C-alpha cells in the first residue's frame, strides 16, 4: 500500500505541477506528499524530481519512470472497473480492420453487438482486402483469414476455416457430380481472377499429400462475393470458405463436393501489435469474437444474402 501511495503521489505531483496542488487534491498536508516522494526516491536509489521553491521538473530517470507509473495506474483502474457494478467498464476508441467480404458478414454485425454491451467504447471499422499495417496506420486489431505470414504481430486463433467445393443441386442435376479433383477439368469452375487469384490455386488432399489445381471456366471475377452469388445462381462450381457457405449448405442451397479430398483447415485470427499492456477494450473485443465464433451453430446460422435460382434460359446461355 505504501508503494502504491508513493507512485500515486509521484504521478499526481507531476500532473498538477506542485506538491501543494497534489496535497490539496488528496486532502492531506504537503509534507505528507513530500515524505512519500522522498521514500520513493530512496527506495529506487535515483532522483526522480528536481524540486525548487518555484517549480518541479522531472529528471531523465523520472521521465522514463513516469510513463510506466501512468500505465500501471491505468491498468489498475481498468482491473477494478472490470469487476465493479457487476460488469466490465471498458472505454476509449477501438480501431478494427478486417477483409471486406468476411468483415461484412462476420465482423460488422458483431461490432454493433459489442457496442451495445460496452457503451463507453466508440468503434471505427475498416473493411479492406489489402494487408493493413496495424502499427503504422494506428489500428488496434485486425481480423484475418488464412495462414499468417511471419510478422511482429501477436495472433489469437478465433476459429477454424476450411475451403470446400460447392455447387447448387440444380447445377449438379444438369451436369453431374465430380468424383475426384481431376474431374473438375470437365466442369464450369468459378475462379478468382487477376491479382486476387489464390497463389496456390484450389487445394485438396489425397493420401496425406496436398494437390494444387488451377481449374478454369467461362466466368471468373476478382471479387469473391460475386463468385459466391454466381455459384448460388447455378452457374458453376466454386471453392469457397466455410464462413461464407456454411449457412447455404445447412439450408440446402449448396451441396459440398469432393469432401473426402478437402484440405486441412486454416484459421481465422485476431492479430494486434506487440505491446506490453493491451488496452482492456481490445482484450474484451478479442474475447467477444472468440466466444461468438465458438458458439454451436454460429457459422450455419449467420445471416447471408440468398441469390435467386437462375432461369433455365440464363443457365443455358452460359
């Protein structure tokens, strides 16, 4: 308790500019504050403040120590707030980024829910398919899908993600069903194009070995959401993430193909810059995502847009 009082007094004196002002705010005599500062400096073995009759200034050691003390007191206040009044009391501004397609479906709705639970937190959500420089652009946290490159970021795995071949029942009734990955060469495959293409192509697994294929077809697009819509419309076979198609599969709008050859899952992650003290609002946001994504049936019940079945004449013209 004495150590904490010494630190609180040190921070208060610097913030208020004098022993007298700090003592008045606490309701004690200036001599009490002075004794705490003397005891703190004696215990540390360094001079933290240069005190004259006119002003107080920090030494080099005092400047470095002040930042740590302010952070310590802020963390203590957050810890106390987290259990006070029966609930967490996070505050401040939270800047989040996520991939556009995933973010629209599985981040934006949860941002609104998180905000209802933590009214003192304001939130900015950036949706972009480029890899955002979190530290350089001032973001607190990113949600990323897929294998992570080596970096200085800290990552927390939120959920598994797999990629599956899918098509509508109507398409399969008309054109048949592939039995092995090599059969895809005979079907209309809906693929990402240009710079958006998956660098490894479509990935499958057979007898423990990974297979990389680059199927083709009459339609390709640089936007994965468009491919999803085309697939729902019955225009071909797509290779999509489970976060995008699980609800369609559960509803019978899409059928999984080549499931025996599906590659091992990758992950959905929360990543954030390395820092000694993670703000409470960021920790709560990550915990919130992990809890929601881990709920039974979440991925199969998350709301998704439904594309209409194509007219027979439209499908015949492709």
